[in-house]
């Protein structure tokens, strides 16, 4: 597999310059599209599946405005479980595409900004992903990719309703805009429940790191729109930007409050977490995420000065189960993985050679 | 006060060469003596107290075999509470001498090996203290100091019973031999209760860091003889050496077992404690002792290689309440002291300049 570990591009050198990157990890826009006159994937036969994969592959790799060498093509059936898991952890494919038994594929730009899933729930799921708060940029790139495809193929589209999709919740614009937010102060202060309720009332969903029904590892929360009908793409993005602005403002105010109210205890918590990460010999995934969340907060607040946010973002990416197994191919049991995880984190934070 | 902080001599450069210093912190022998024809301190008047103090002072500071400039003289009434507490923490005077309202004094050799308390429970308490397992050396030095005094003054002594003392438990040889042991593995494994019971049956007492009724901070235990009657001085010392040998053997075997059985978890515990000490911004005395105990164990076991046992011993000494207040004269509240304590430990372990 040619996808790099650690997401150097997404979480790497650009992370410092991107807007709101103290709280907003990534911005994503994805569009659900289906080819006219073909059944939805769940009802497709083998030949139809193959046809759609090949047609989209042909469009992307022969397009004049994009260079074929900028894209990678993956047939899901040819990837092993770890490779698929890594793509899920990098938010380049969905859990659904990983798990389904149909003929599926993904076309992913090497910079990981564009990802096109083929034969997931819909024929196409076009995704654009940017670091920090860059939903407008993501919408724009998603639209341009969508245009390249729609020039060559006719989508299932109804003048009144909009794009037709397999699941009614995606009908209309077929758009989902989402941001991944780091909310340690809101979590610590116990305000999370209130925010979840407020978001639910205005059609916005808040979930854990990997989408629906997943836990909020390391205080990371994904905020996205629930419905796609009755709003323009721009309205959907505007709403998510708006609620994100309110949440990030609250998170920043709470961080400042907590720090001012109990400076020593705040610094103590942040530095203890750093000390444990730099020294522990056994670290579970869950504890690592918790400690890395504290350290990220410490860096954002200017308390920890000698570690770059980039390093923490990279660690958050590579300690995930799939990515970790790529780095530790010979570790078999849970303890071995926890020992390996601790070693990777320790060496990285102590700037030792691996 | 001319006593140095940190006990450089006792815990300093010699610590590595001394016997059994992985487990035995110090060896102490003290002898209870009273001057003939004078009432015990509890019944003395002012003039008698003064006479005894001056007489002993004269003997020590005019003795030909010892140099007057090797000794320091302290009148307890002229010391402030912090200075007295520091002497207690360094095991140079007892809590009793610190707390009692009689005219008391102490003559302490600058190397802190000899300490003579005057007008504590008995007229004289002569103590010799050495690092590691050096009870024979302590007994020898105690005897030589005792000889210097007994040449010039007549002790209360009965041919049949031996030395007469204020409390009957000290009658006879008047000797108490004690060792301070670091027993983390015995504590962790839950064998402590059994050892306490076994010791009790053979007339040996096991107590916390500062003697009777004190907690075992940082897994430190003081092992000493209960009775002084019916045994020679050599027998008392032999017994304590013997039981200490058994306890240290068990401690070492348990350390090896624990390490072999769960190497990663053992190393994890030790290094996490080091990581917290190196990074925490708030540390209570109790937590510091616990963490330092883990780190000392890690050094003894060869797991932590870049920190000297000397550094840990020094830290154990200076983070005690009195010593800490000397280092942090302006800290008023508990939080301020915990912050100051964390800073001292952090700088020392990170080898930063203070």
C-alpha cells in the first residue's frame, strides 16, 4: 500500500499555519452520488459493480486537469485487514466500505485531500479533507472533483428533490460537512452534555473519533450536519462553521478560565501527562489518547513549549490500532502492542532515533 | 545553624561503596546513660540541667582524641521550630528532645556520625550513625564516645542490672541498635504483616520513618531491638544484623521475582514514577516519598541507569517538611510548599541549575 503512515501531509508541516488548528483538527466535506439508471450498490450485480469502478477510475485517471500520478487506486478486496483499517483511521474510507462484502474501491489523492469511495452505500462518496477550519476549501475541492465526474457521467438526480441516494438522510444535496474538534476543557468542565443537546435541536450531530457509535477518544469530537434536504450546500457548510465557531469560542474561554482559576494544578496535569508519555513502558490506546489530549492542550495553551503540535498529531495518528500494527508487524498480544506503543511514543517525544 | 541540608556526608559520596546500601539506608546505635547521683531529667531542677549540659560540653570540646572543631553544640531552647525539625528529620535528635520543655542540648559531630543528646529522657543519649549496614562500626564509634565521657564522669550503674535508665525498657546495656530499611517489594507483595509478627516474637520492633507511631513513608522501615536487658551489646547488634540479613534477602528475592514475573509492568511503574517526578508541578510530601521509593527501587534493580542513588537519598532528605521550609523560607501555604517541592525535585532530577 502506498499510503504513508502518520499523515505527514494532513497533520504535518501545514498544521501550524492553518486556521483554528488549536481546536479544529480537520474539516471534511463529502458528497453522496449515484449513477443514473444503475441500482444502488446493495442491489447491484457483479458486472454492474465492475462497470462503475472502471468507469470512475477511467474518468479520474484520464482527466486533463488532474495528473494521474497524483492519485492512488485501491481495490478493497485486495487489501488486507490492517491496510483497510489504516485507511479508516486516516478517515480516507469509511468503516462501512471496509466491512462490506461487495466489490468496492477507493481512489485517493496522494496528498490525501481527495478520496472517492466507490460502491459504498452509494455508488460514489466524494470526500475532500483539509487540516484546521477549512470547510469552504473542502467544499470547493469537493465540488471541483464532483464536476470532473459529472461531466462524463449522468447522476441520479431529481429536479425537485436533488440527488437521489440509497439512504433518505442523504437525499437532496447529498452533502455532509464535518469538523473534528479537540474539546478537553468542555469535557473537563462537564459542559459537553449541554452542547450535545443544543446541537441535536438544530440538526447537528456530535460523535466520537470514527463516526457513529464510537467513543470520544482523547476528547476528539466530530461535528456534522444531520440532514441534507432543504438546504443548499453553502447553507450546510455555513451552519457547521457557525456552530463550530460557538463551540471553539466556548472551549477557548473554558481553557482560559480553568488555567486562571488553578494555574498550578492545570500545569501539573499537563506536565504529568507529558512525563508519563515520555517514560511509560506500557501504554494502552485509550490512555495514550487521554494523555496526548492533555499534552496537546498544554501546547495550545503555551504551557509546553519544546514539543510541536505536529508531533502530537502524528502520534495520535500512528498509535491507532491499524497504523500501529503496520509499525509493529511482529507484535502478537495486547501487552506486546502496549509495550510497542509506549516505545514509539517515548522515542518520538524524547527525540530519540527510532 | 551550621548543619548542612541534604546530609551530603551521610547520604552523599560514600553511599555507593557502603555495604547493603540497596536496602539498608542507615545503621544506628544509641546508648542511654545517666550521671550518678543526679535525678533523671524529668525530676531535675534548672541548675542540675545546666550542670550536666556544661559538664558534657566541657568533656567533648576539651578531649584530646577528638578535635573541638569537629563538633557543633546546640541549645534546644535557642533553636527555632524549623531548625529543630531539621535535626529530627536528619535523625540527629529525637522528637522527644525537640518537644520537651526542659533545658536540653545536643552535641553533634560535623560529619553527623556522632550525636549526643543531653537531658532527653536520660541525661545522655549517645548515638552513632553510618550509611548502609555498618552496625559494628556504629557500635564501635558509640563505645569510643562513651569511653571518652565515662573517663571523666561516673555513670549510674548497677553491677547486677547494668546501666540505670529513666525508662525500664532501656535498663541493662542501655543500647538500641537500629537499621533503616527500604522495603518496596515486601510492601508490594503483602508480606509486611508476616514480617512484623515474626519480628515481634523475637523482640524486634519494626516502625515507620521517624520511630514510634509514625507512618512508613516511602516504604522505609526502622528495625530495632525492643529490650536491652539480659543481652550483651554485641548480642543486641548481632540479632539486629541477623534479622536484617533475613529481611534483606527476602526483599531481594521478591524484587527479582516481581521483576521476572512481570518485567514490563515493573519497568513501567518505575519509569512512570520517574516521569511524574521529573514533570509534576505540584507534589505532596507523601506522594513524593512514594514516587522516590519507586525510583530508588528502579536504580537498585539496574533499570534506571542515569540517576545516582545519592541524588534520590538527598531528595528524600530535603523534601521533608523542616528541611523544605529551610529551602523555601517564604512559602506560606500547603499548595505553595507542594509547588516548591515539585520544583526542587524536578530541577534536581533534570540536572537543571537551581
